[in-house]
């Protein structure tokens, strides 16, 4: 593997900070020692900008163009300089207690974006699952080693994938980058689509529950409306009957029918 291939598949530097305080770092000294810029100063300066906004976000920014990396010659070849562009990727997560956890990774700008984002996501998951909110110094040291192992393992997988595709020319390497980015996108999108599907299912369940409650309320309102209508119609019918009967029997208490007056007796004449 030549130096260009190594640059395109390596993380130069990585760090995890909590509330802008750096807790863990990874440094690929074999590469960073050859840079002609103070990369740690660049990272620290931009880390303050990244953490200036309290939010959960994943993004990247370009640090420097045409950075010279001195490469020593091998097998009698003369030393030479290699130009590289530095990109700083970051993944920050705002916790419920307002803790801001930030992971940064310094790489070549030809590194696969999705590869770096996936790596930072793995580091974040590992830290939150096993090492967040612990004061055990042993565990802290273990996470530094764990972060290094995750980075080395992901770099190895990327190099194996590149070797399996057999990219030998610049154009082929560009095609490979696009293909791998597409494949990684698909894998990540599957996870995103699954989460989206779960959220949609939860929303549908919530909507269905709300719909059922509204349906019950509407049914109750319709039932009461029908009851009120029947009561009103019955009252009107009874009132009409009351009026018709009252015309014959006398209003308002049907006195002619219920209490009819006795007929008067004829007076007898005295002889």
C-alpha cells in the first residue's frame, strides 16, 4: 500500500470531548508527524466553533488545502512531498441534561464521508452505552483503547473493501468511492428507513387511538341528538293531542270530560 492509499483510508486524529473538555484522543503519529501544519491547534480552534451551538448535529468542514506531508524515501528513493487536504468531521450530541458530547475526526478530503460518519456513530454508541457518566479511571483508559480499536478496525475494513474492488487508477478509485458511498448510504438509509417506519407506525397507532376517541365522541353526540329529537317530536305530538282533546273536553283540565256537570231536575208543580 503506497502513501496515497494510506492517506485515503486513514484517520489522522480523533477526539471525544464533553462540554468542550477533551477526554479521549487518537493520534496516528506515523501520519500526523509528517504534516507541516499544527493540526492540533486547527482542531482546537474549530472545536470551539463547533461547540458554540448546543445541538445534535453531524457535519464536516474543510480545515486546510494543499497541506504538505513529507514522505521519506524507501529502497534508495529520494524523499518527496505529498499534498493533502484536511477535513474535520464532527458528530455532536446534546443530552437531556444539557451535556454536549462531541466527536471529531481529522481525515483526508478523499476519505469516504459515510465511512467517517459511520465510524463516529459507532464511537458515540460505544461511549454512551458503557463509559458515559462514569468516574472509574480504569474504564476511562479502556475507552481510549476501545476508540483506537474501532478506528483501526474500520480502516482495515475500508482497505480490504478497496483491495477487493481492485482500484488501480484514479478514475477507477473515483468510481469505487462513489460505489462504496452508495452502498454505505443504502445501509445507513435502511436503518433510517426502519426508524422512520417505526416512528410512522407509532404515529399511526396514536392517530388511530385519537380517531377512535373522536368516533366515540361523535357517536355519543349523535345519540344524544337523536334522543333530543325524539323527545321534542313526542312532546309536540302530545301537545297537539292535548289541544285536540281539550277542544272537546275543555281546557286546560278537561273539566267537561273528567267532571261533567249533573243535569238539572225539572221543578214539580204543586196541586
